[in-house]
C-alpha cells in the first residue's frame, strides 16, 4: 500500500522548517511572535502546520488544539469561521502554567468576522506572555481583516510564502509514494507538475491505482499514456473552489496553449485587458499560472492538460476557431495552432526528443521550442540533457555534429 501525502516525509521544505524552528525558539526565550504562511492550494500549508505542532511539542510548547482548521460552511449558511477552538485554547492558558503557548490556524482565508474578532481578543489576552501564533492562508485570499492580526502588538511578526518544489524534492515525493526511484520517463512526468506537491502525489498514486506503473531495473516506469483519473479529479475539485470567472479563464487558456495571450483572451471572454487585471491576479494566486511580468504561462504542463481535458472536444475546436478569428481580426499570427491534447498524449519521450532535435537543427531557442511543442521550458531542458547524454556531447553544436556523423555513417553502411 502506497503512502498518502500526509503520511510521507515533508520534502523540499528544509528552509521553511528551519524558519519555523527559529520562530519557536524565539517564543521560548523572548516572547510572543506571529508567523503568516501563504501558499497556493495543495502547496503543503497544512503539512507545514502539522510539522510545526510536532516540533513545538518536542520543544515544550503547550499545543491545546493542534491545528485549528476553518471548516467549510454548509450550503446556504453564512460562514463565520471556526471560532470555538480559539476560545478553548485561550481558556487553557492558565492551566498550561509557564509553558509557552502555540496557536495554529489553518485556512485563514475562510475566516469570517466573528472568528477574526475572537482571534484578536484571545491574542490581546495573551499579549505579554510567551505565545506563538502561526496562521496559514491561500495566496492572495486572506480577508481584509487579517491585516489587523498583523498589526496586533507582538515582539516579532513575519511572513512566509511556499514556493513550488524543485525537481529533486519533487522526485523524492514520487519515490516516497511509490517506494521505488522513478525512471527518467516518470521523472519527466513529475517535472511537468510544476513542483506542485498535491499534483505529484495525485499523479503517481493515480498511476499506481490504475496499475500503470511497471518495475524494471529497480525503477518505476509509467505504462500507457494519458492522465490518471485521480489527477483529473483532484484538479476538478480544486477548480471548483475558484470563482466562475477564474474557471472560465483557466479552461479557455488551457485549451489554447501554455502561454496566455491577454488580448485574445479578453476578446473571447467579452471583456477588456484592463478589466482582466483582477482576474489574472486571482488566477495567478491559485497557483495554476506563473507570471514574470512579461509572460504568463501555466505552471505545469500536466496541470494545463488536466484543465483542458475538462473541456469537451467539440468545444475545444470551437475555441480554437474563435481564437484564430480574433487573431486575424487583430492582425496577429499565432506561432502554430494549438495541438489536440489526444495527439499530445500519444507522443512518447522518444518522439518528443526527435521533435526537440529537429527544432534545435532549425535554430530555435529552448523557449521557442517550448512554445512550439506547448510544453514547459523545463521539459525541453530535460530532453536536451537526455540527448546530450545519449550522444556524449555538451553543447547544441556538438549535438548537431554528432547527429550528422551518425547519419553519414548509416548512409555509408547502407552504400
């Protein structure tokens, strides 16, 4: 039986754990402190809070309620947050004696005014004692009143943002779930998750559930093509928590390709580029997109594919046609029509490397190749590294020369 994300070790968060340990040590020796942790859905905020609770208990903290999670409101009811555990925690302060107190609050972006008032009141009652409060919230989704928490008198106030995992940590997560090191082909798939912890687990666990993991030479190999149902279900569930306008933007953009074309999307969504600023902020805050100020792209190719697969094939064709009409009207020329996702799914790593090699010979840069193939630059870099290794070279020029020598040798043998 493979492990779940909450049972496996916390990978790639050594810096964050060190920061938590430092804040907790401060709470023991100096006084009160507040740490706000922000991250996209599935980035590991809850895992980090649980690790914080375990660390605090070992350091001698009183942790009356461990992680205080905000519950989803019942349909049709006004949501006031999960205030009761906060009152219980504060009520036990005297019983805890001289031990420092740790208060943990998860999903703070769902807090209502009542819960925020309760939290502020309890923090005010604890001010002057040794108390550390750690609050986790979704990036860009905290309520306005949460700023009042940051303004609460405190000896130390800090902020932490969870970033995507690097490839090394992402591969470790996959190995934890499977119990075997992933093969290069599986590493390529993991790389396409964009370092998203929840997607990595959904991908490899889903492949194993569907018996699409083979074992050869001590490594786990993916079998077949297409995304596992577990991954698609996870993406759908996460998308359901976004606003309808954000879901429409993401689904439309996912069908059109990896990079977002603001003017084309604005026309298709019947809005203006200026009106899309807030919508883009929300979409980037979900973690599905990444923006460097110049370009906005999907954070991972598997995520883009999973979102695009939620759109029926007939509607995809209509969206491609509409996008092409918008481009013609505006006098822009697309680099290439978006490829059908089924065709993308049929491409094997060998096929993809042949495409990369052909485009390298055409003089395209890595970023241009990524746009042409509708994959991430990381995927292009991965295939180039494999090609360099296969041909025993270290540069593009040497690669092309080696390919030409191999072709000439084959022709000579044939003659």
